[in-house]
C-alpha cells in the first residue's frame, strides 16, 4: 500500500520544496492521532482502510469535476449523465462512518457514570455519588478532532417547556382541588418532582401559581436564545467542574432553597466531546441513559429514540442488585425491545462494583468447587466466574424467548462482563485486565474496526461500479441485437420483482397467526394486567397524583426514581409475547427462510446478477464487459440501500400496537385527568377501567392488529416501488438504443484504472489484517501474564 500522504490528496510535485514539508508533516501527525486508541496491529488495519477510502474519495472528486466541466455549457444534460453526476455527488458526500452508539442503560446508582469515567480514563469526569441519582439527563461522550474538552447542553425549546409547564401546573392544581388536606409525607414522586422543577426555575412559591401567571414570570436563570449552552476547557477536570451543575441532579440547601443551576429543568440532553483519545476511538459514542425516561414528552421521546439508535446496549447492574428486582428486569426487557424495533444488534449485561464481597459470608454460603479459598482475591474471581455462568444462561434463555434462535447475540460468548471501576483506579485485589475495563475497550475497538471494514468495502465496490459506467460512456461497443437483449432482461426483472413481492407477502403472513393469538390473549388478560397496574402496596395514599400524571400523558408516566408506568404497553404485552420471536425473525439477517425478509432481497439480487452474467456470456457482452460489471455492481448498491429503509420502518411497525391502543384510549385518559374532589383516585381508576372495557368491546385489539398489518403492507409497497424505480432507471441507462441518454464525456480512463487498482487492494488489505491478527495472538500467547496486585 502507498504511504499515508498519498491518500490525503494531490501533493506538491517537488519533494525538495521546504514550503510543503511542514504542512505534509502536520497532515501525517493529524492522521496518526486519529488512530491513537488502537494498538499497533489494529492501527495498521484501520490506517489501510482509511487510505483506501481517502484515495477513493479523491478519484470520485476528480471524476465529478471532469463530468461537470464536460456538460457545463450544454443546453440540456442527458439523463444518463445526470444519473452519474448525482450518484457521484451522493458518494462523495456520504459520511465516512456513522457513529457507533453504545448505550449504558441502568437504574439509579448502578455505576454507569463510573464505568464511562474508567473507560475514558478520567476518574471523576461525570458525577458519581453512590446510591443517589447523579446523572439527570442523557449524556453522550465521544472523542473528536477538537483541541479542547467541549460540552454542549441542549435545552428544551420555548414551546416544549410550555407544554411541560402546562402539565406540571395541571398536576399540582388538580391535587389542590381534591377537597382534602394532602400531607407532605403523602406526596408522591410526580408531585414532588413537579414542585421541585417549578421552584428551581421560578423560585419558591411558583408551585402555587397558575399556568398563565408562570408564563408571565421571569425565570431565575439566563436562557440563551440558541437554546444551547457551550462549555470549553483545556483540561478534563476544568470541564468537569463547569459541567457538573448541568448534569448532576440538583438538590436543596439546608434552608430548602434550590442550589446552583436554575435552568436545570430545561435541559434535554448533553453532548461531551473529548480531544482525540488514546483509549476511545473517534466514531464511538458512549451514551449514559437514565433507566426510566422522563415526564416531559420530548425528553421521553428522545430517551426512547436514543435507546433505539444504539447498536450496542450494555445493561448496567450493581452486583448487589443483580439477583432480582423489577428495575433490573424492566431494563432487560426494554433492551430486548430495542433489538426488535431499533438498530441494536448486541446486548450484554455489565455487572459493576464486583470488588464488593464480604469474605466470611461468601465462604459460609459457598456451594461450588472443592478448592479451598484462601484470600479475598480468589473469592472475588471465583464469584465473578460464577456470576458470568449463571447470568449468561439466564440472559440467553430470556433472549431465546424473544429473538430468533439464530440471532448473533445468542451465539456470542461475551454476554456478561464483571467490572470494577474501584479496582481499576486503586488496585488491591485485581489486575487491570481482571477489572475487565480493558476488555470493554477492546470490544469497542473491534466493533469500530469491523464496521469500518464493511463500510470501506461497500464504498470502494460501489465507486468502482460507477467508474465502470462512466468510462464505458466513451468506449462501448454496441451489438445489433443489444436492444432485444435489454428487452429480455427487463421482462426477466419484472417477473422476478413479482416473485419478490409474493415472497414478501409470504414472509409477512407468518405474523398473522401470532397476532391473532396475541389478540385473544390480550382480550382475556387485560383486566388482570390493568388491575395490577392500578394497585399500589400503600393503597391510594399518594397514588392519585401519579395516576393523574399517567392520565395527563396518555397512559405513560416516567419518573427519575420510580419504575416506568405505561398502561398501553402493559395491556398489549400479551400480543408482543406472541409476535416477538416471529417479528425478530422477519427482520434478521441469515439464511433464506419463508419468514425472513432480508435474505429474500439478497436472493433477488443474486438472481439478477447471475442472469446478467449468463446473458453476458451468451449474447456477446464479452465485448462490452463495462455494461455487465456496471449492472452487477449497481444492483448491489440499489438493493443494499434497502436495508436502511427497512430498519427505519421497523420501529414504526413494532410500535403500531401500543400507538393504536393509546390513540383509542386517549378520550378516557382525558376524562380521568379532569376528575377532582373526594375519592378522586378511585373515580379515575373507574373511568380508566370502563373506558378500556368499552374500547375492547368495540374491537380495540383487533384494530391494533389491523394497523400493524397495514404497516407491513406499506413496507412491502415501499420496497416494491423503490426496487422497480431504481432498477428500471438503471436498465434504461444501460440501454444504448438512440434514446439520447449519452454523449461523449471527458476522458476518465486514468481515474478508472486507479479505481480498479483500489478495488483489487480490498483483498490485500483484508489479508494483511488477518495476518497481523494471527501474529499478535501468537505473541500474546508467548508473553508472560501481568502481575497480580500486591495482597494486603
């Protein structure tokens, strides 16, 4: 492969010219800094893929400029040239690599922030504080090309805050209208949080003011018109101090006054960017996700969307809470749903604080192994291994009930990690490797390198196809019977599209029976489920305020301290229990089966490509290999883009059940939210029960079923339209029968040859990476293991 500077862009012709030496050295240093997070072997592989991509972009840019210049003065541009120009521009502007979002999903005090601090090697960067809630919003941490540490605090818009303000005042003033004194100790979480937000933003006494009065009131804090606050610092500690008031859950001082940041209730989410890191590569975003969502609609929507855009979710759980508890189960269930509706492909359980162990108690309860335990360290390591075995089995069984049996996540050997941030910073029992912080970093790097490899391979292959067509414009040799060949190919494609539509219908039909069974189950169990949701262990004491909040938000209430309540999701859960394995099967990748969508599209692609190869041999395309190669490559590009379209639609399909139920129940929620006076809680419950009964009797679950099936039908229509439109255009462009589609273009022979060379280099780069990995593994096996920390 060429040197790094060869791939940066056209360099100076004279290597002896000192004017150019320093900028070149700066570019080299800049590129080298991008790979600081990778060890030498991975660094070499990443650099080679970067070089391939950079050189390909340069070739595409040169080709684009030549095409533009060749048609600049033309009155009209042929359709074929327009197609080429647009495709080239789209590839040139395509992002180098979409970020990999890794969601750290856990409840209060689980250790999410401590884990991020350890991974990025900044001990107290994000606030940590034992059992209390520290991080109050979604925080994204990534590294980039900036010279300083930077944070952007995104605030709710004025309209979004007004919406929340209206709901907060409704909640508080309905409480006052109950007709009976509400003791402070009886206030539930919903009311406490509402009071606290208003006092924080407007000052003490704000909770007694009306919505209209608060609209006229002046906030205590200064709100930037951009609704974004930017913080910068030279050092991590300096930014941490500046950032702390914005992301740490605010408290009262001894006099009961709010402290520090008055605009805290407005904060939507925070983005933190570190200078290029030796530990976290650019392109990875670690996301600290609170476990339950938010009362504000926009923040709650962002909470769910953030979970869904994560390709990896780490469920974070304190070792002392790992064995049970509803919060832990809720987090696992929400993560598995992200696999169904979002982009998540990998779930792992990360058990934190694994240095915690009371040795006498552990030895008394120890039931495994015959080997004697003589130290705290041996006990911790044995207990960690046992947890991995037990929790891996439990998690795998849970995933099997929800996901297809051949899902990649079920085949992974790393479903559970046992980490200790405490031991990472202050080793007393464990080595650095045994804290498993380096192991998580290695996982992150591998994910990024694998994604880079796939992206560059696809990018170079797609670019090569376009250069084939561009060059062929000026050198096609047309045959007399070519029009007949292309007509036959069009008919073949039309027939295969019809077969693809039938295959999609067959694929989607597999959801019908589970849907019907789920609806039957929902009809027989919804009263029991709803009753359980409307009952609290303390009776109605304080619960009427939470229920009021649930009704104000159309059946959903998310609190920073309590478990999330979603009545719509709860009563549709029997349907999801039935459809989840089939739904996951439809959208998985793998071997073609009757119920799997993507392999049908892949099979369709290969059928078309094989037909083109066959026609090329049979009909003399050996004299026009450009056309054959272009058609084959372009089919891959067209159908490859369908995957993103399908996954964007998947979430809407999956959520259509709960969305349908929520829309049907909205009138009864609104009616219940208006209830005040004595026994308000029981009256609200009664309105909800009667409303649900009425909607079920009128076919609520059947309507939800129909709406999901309609969404599947829309997806099928969208796939069909995209395939027909794109492939028809492609075949029209490949036909040369005097349609006025072509003209003589600028010579791009040199760009084609360079692109051909880059395309061949893909195999070489992949082989080099495998060879280096093998050498690294061999050296690691031969090297002595790291020393054990000094025993106390």
